[in-house]
C-alpha cells in the first residue's frame, strides 16, 4: 500500500465541499457523498495509477472523478499526494512539476 498525503489546499477544498453539501443537501446526503472521497483515497493507496494522466495540468498530475468533482493528485516515489479537489466545470492552473 502506498502513502497518501492531502495538501492543505485539498483539505480546504474538502471542507468547502462538505459545508456546501450540508447547506444544499442536508447531513445524510452529505455524509454519503463525502464517503465517496474516502473510497477514492483508499483505491489510490492501493492502485495509484488508477486515475487518468493529466499532462495538461503538469508533469505527474493525475485525476479521478467523484462527480461532479475531480480529485487531482501527484504520484511519485510511492506517495500519492492529493493536490486539489475541484468542480469538474472549473478550469485549473498548473498543479504538477514544471517540465525541464
């Protein structure tokens, strides 16, 4: 199993998603939805290449969909590093390492 790290920004993204969910959908629906992120994180610890390669966002960037959100992460040296969790309709800036 690989190590999983969640950046401060990704943690803030999760908190914002949860708060928005509580306001719009209630506690029960939000709990169920947020559990989906836990499932994705567990899958990435086991299968870090599960996500789609996203070179348009930077070198080593991959993503997984938990509709309507994309979980952007880096995988290198046996570490899965969750960088951001953004609504799929949102355009992002570079998340990975710059090409040499």
